[in-house]
C-alpha cells in the first residue's frame, strides 16, 4: 500500500489555493499548509498539516528561552508552490506500509496528522 497526495490547501491563501499565496518576500515566508493524503487509487483522505517556510523566516523567530523544537515543518529556500507540492508528493510516493494506519503513522513524522495521538475511548 502507498500514500498519494490528493489536495493541498492553505487557509491563509486567497481561496485556500496555495498557488494564490504570494508572500511579500519569497525568500522570507511561512504558510500553514494542509495536505489531503490517502491510499493510492482509493477514495478518501486524511489531513496532514505542515508549516512551509524559509530558513530566513525561521531565523527571525524569537526564541524567548534560547531554543525551539521544530516539527511538522517543510523548509524551502524560497516560496515555490510547485516545489512544496513536489516535496509532499515525493514523501507520499516513498511512504509504504501494509495498512493505511502504518502509512499514516510514518507520514505523521513529517506532517501533523489529524488523528495523531488519537486514542479511542473505552465505552
């Protein structure tokens, strides 16, 4: 079984279209992106969120305690929606597993999975 990128959206972009996002400085930007990813050839997808940003934007972030952890981040030299999509597509293409759960857990190492840390309640 393999993952497939089905859609890429950004709530802060006009019409949620990542291609409509045009940062003032393409070399210093950050954008929250939601990737809809599901099994190849099957309907349905689950959401994985990434902060797509540049190194210069990261460098400008305040570190009140002198440090910060980074997770669920895709780093680009400059804003390029095609490159962002290609990077996530490539991640999907190289993520395999015996079950969707196994694939989703692997993908959650890179993007925040909507079901990350979900535990069914005993009922």
